[in-house]
């Protein structure tokens, strides 16, 4: 596939296999390191942005880890894909459609349920991106593949998405946005130093056991607890800035 990662080689996606799911990731270059910003609620790394109302997550993004940390060509590939998305969106979307069709066929033949994460390291509003395929106009990619589930994390509130695109709100220290989301049934991902059993009267589930952020797996009105992975200094910085919760 040109854009999507294979679920058997991606570390996070591999966790879903035991649940009977194949998950295909679209990994764009996070923040603005490609020259285009894909994380609107995170401070831009390349621009050296220091907006207190935004998250500092770009500096500790897991997009740096794994193969991207070991092999330079992985990040270069992400940058190339990101530039194509912004500079030639029609070609990008047609390639994405081909990849999704290939993924569906691959998974179904092997007895797995295909699922998709289009924002592995980004926070793009895919629900607003219209496309034309084989002469038919669609409001978004989810309408074209309405029989299949997509999911993502997001730091953006008030997103209206189709039923087959499920979002987990990602806490980043903004108390107003967090409180607003608590008043909904939307699941919330929170990074902790140690996972508690409950937080803000919601049950905390271990979000590191699987990457499958679907209600069928996580339930509703839950806190998806994620344990911080990084240095002690980065941990303390995250706690001080409100991005990480000390339990």
C-alpha cells in the first residue's frame, strides 16, 4: 500500500489482532515538521510556537519513536505523504481509496475486521474533506466506506462525525475543554504517571492494552488511561504543564 501501514507490522495496530481486528494507520508527519501544520491544538515545533492555550505534546510526540526514531527514511516518507495531502489532495485521496480497498480485501480474506486510523500523528478533520470517486461526489471518506469503522484521537471539541468515525477526546491540559467534554458521553484519553482506577467519577481503562478506540471495545463515558512513556524530565515537564496527570 502507498499510504497505509500494514496492521501486522505496526506496533500499536498489532495489539488489535488478538481482538480479531486489523487496523491500518495513516501516519503523517506530526505538528508542522513537514512545513504544513497537521496538529491545530498543539504548538508548532518548526515555528517554535509557545502558545499557553495549546498542547506541548509535539515535543514528546510518539511519532518520534519506533521506526521513525531508528530509520530516517520513515520520517521522510511521512513528510512526503503530508506534502502530497496539502499540495495534491485529489491524488492523495484517490491513493487512499485504493489502499482502503486493498486493506478491506486483505483483512476479510484472513477473517479479520478491517478498521482505520487516519490521524495516527495528526488531528485533521477528515469529516470535512469532500472527494469525488468514479464520478460520484462524497461528503467524506467515511461516506464512501460506510460499512467500515474508523477511529482517532482528537484535541478538537464539537466535532460532528458520521457514526462509523469514532473519536476519543485527548486531554492536553486545557481545563475548559476537558470539563466541556466531561459533560458529554465522549470517551476521554488521559496520560497519567500511574493509572488510577477512577478519575473525575469515570472508570479508567488501560488504553495501552489495545489501540482499538471503538465503543465496542472501550465502552462509553470512560477515561482511556495512557501511561506516559519518556524520560523523568519529560514526565515532570508534562505534569507541570498539565498535559500529564499525576495520580
